[in-house]
C-alpha cells in the first residue's frame, strides 16, 4: 500500500460482520483459558495482551499502522512525545553512558537531555548539526551509545542531513534516533535515509486536532544490536528468566525490549480511547498535510515580502538555508510551521501576536487551527541565552503554525496585526 492507503487500511483489519471502524477495547485486563498460557505470556513465548500497561488491542492496531507508515518492524505508543523520546534512549542507555544530540531541538527535549538524564548519570553533548563530519567525530567518546536529531527542528526549522548523521553514527557503531514529528511519515521517512529509530509527538500533526497527548517509537529493524556495544540485547534478561532479545526477537529486538522491559517498568502506555482518537487523525493525515504545506508556503512568502519582518525560516522557500536539504528529504512539503522575527524588538513581536484575531496564542503547534507562540518566553523559557542561540531562537522569534483555514483569511489576519506596528509593510496579494 502507498501511504495514503496505509493511513486508512493498515493496523485494523475487520473480519466478516465486524465493525468497520476501529473498536475501543476499554479494558485493563484480559481473560485466558489456563494459567499455563498466562505463564507463556510472561515468558514472552506466546503472543497476546497480558495487561494494558504494556499493550492493548486498540493501541496495538494503531502501532501497527504507524510502523507500516514509517516502514519499520514495530512501534510502541506512549502517553506523550517526551515519554517516547525518553524511552527510546533509556532502552539503550545506562548510568555512565554518553550520547550526542544536535543542538537545534525542542526545548523540552533539551531539558530532558541536559537535566533529567544527567541525574540518571547519562551525559549528553550538544552539537551544531552544520559542523563537518570530522568535527562531529571529535565529540564521540568510548561510552557514546546513540545520536539524536530532529528531521525539522522545533522551532528553528532547520533540516537534518539524515544521511550524513546516519553515516557518522554507524561509523561509530551506534544508532541514529530521529524525531520526525513535524514532517510525519507522509512527508519524510527517515529509515529510507539510514535512521534506525524514529520518535514522534503524536499530539501534533498525527492527531492534528489538539485533542489527545501521545507519542510513538518506531523501530526500523536495521540496526545491528549484536555489534558488541549493547550487551543488554545480547545477554540474558533476568527479569524474563534469561531471555536474550536478539535471539528470540531478531530484527524486533529493540522495540520488544522497549515494550516488555521499559514500558513494563515506566508505565507510560496510552489508553484505548487515546489510540482511537489518534487513529481518526491518522486517517486524514495526507489530506491535511497537503493543505498545511500549501497554506504555509503562501504565508511564508507573505512574511518574506514584508518589511516588518526581519527574517523568515521556512525550508520550503526558495533561498532558505535548508531549501536544498528540504528538496532531498521532504519533496512533498516541509510541514505547516514557520519561524519568523518581527523587525525592531521583542516587544514588537509580542504586540503582533497579541493583535492577531484568527490565529490564537497557544502552547501548541501543528494543529488544524492557526496558532502562534513566542518560544523564548514559553516552551524554551528555561534555556540559557547560549542554549537559545544554539537552538536558533532569537528574542523576537515567533513560531507561526499555519492551520487549515482559507489562506486569504490567515493572511488578512496577519496584515491587520502587522498594521498595528509602527513600521511600514509592503502590500501583498495571494
């Protein structure tokens, strides 16, 4: 199936006389005919759902769909994108380990890496993703176990050179983990360019309607966990009577361990109802993403022509620093999010945002409705000036998430908000 068809038909396959829509299996527990079968479930030698902290039929159908969309061997849904990112790394890292991350990533992820994981004894080195390979190589240590980056960074809108970073990671026998939230698998499938693990905040475009928090981890099945760097996959897990993941689950070793060990202990599994709502969003994902991209490109062109706008970051724009990489990795479009800076001062940026009438001020992004955010005073408020600069965030930077409204209405709203500023702007016609 092509991805537009996968969004509708993968995951749930109703039989004769069964409901066409994905059922909500609203249950924490499951019944079995014998204690022997339950024992096999806990030995991981039989398929089935032992408890909804680890798996649920409704959630499993959505996991199967997302794995198919990304081209992976399996997926694990979580209660948030942050949980997905944390578990994706904790599945392979332990106290004393080190990993590398690009610097221009979401502020909450920077906190997770620099503060919380540090408390677990795990060190992260943040690296400028534009550095040449030889400079990046110098950041690796004997205990480096992973590399992390975002396909399109939030909110800098930089595009990750996935093939470059995958090659660097693989030369050091470690996996590349990519946050693919903004593009979704409709616009980019990082596995096709060498990434090993993909994570998403499904709260964004995948859900699309701002109704349900969620995240997901997808395993490509391509990384060699038997290369000697990851004994947790090749040595017996005593919490499951000595099972060896690479022997019992082969290509699905990573995602199986993430579920039966990490999710078992962390309990960040979504509800059946949450998965049902996510599935509704996934069914219309291609149609929505096409509209988000076309609207955003027109809005970005408008901002680019305005003398009241200092700069615009949107990889879909010709002349953008990342336009060439966007053409390579995101030929169908680069999502509906734009970052821009209003000319003058931070106060001008705030006045512009507060003057918008259609677009709303929200701590959210990638929604069907147009919304705006000032990262330096909200999602990235906790970062130092140095961290803000590394993430590509200026004091006046605005994250503008273009929705599905008529694009002329969106631009008229922008025009009237810009008119409140004591600056001159060029007229613009859609």
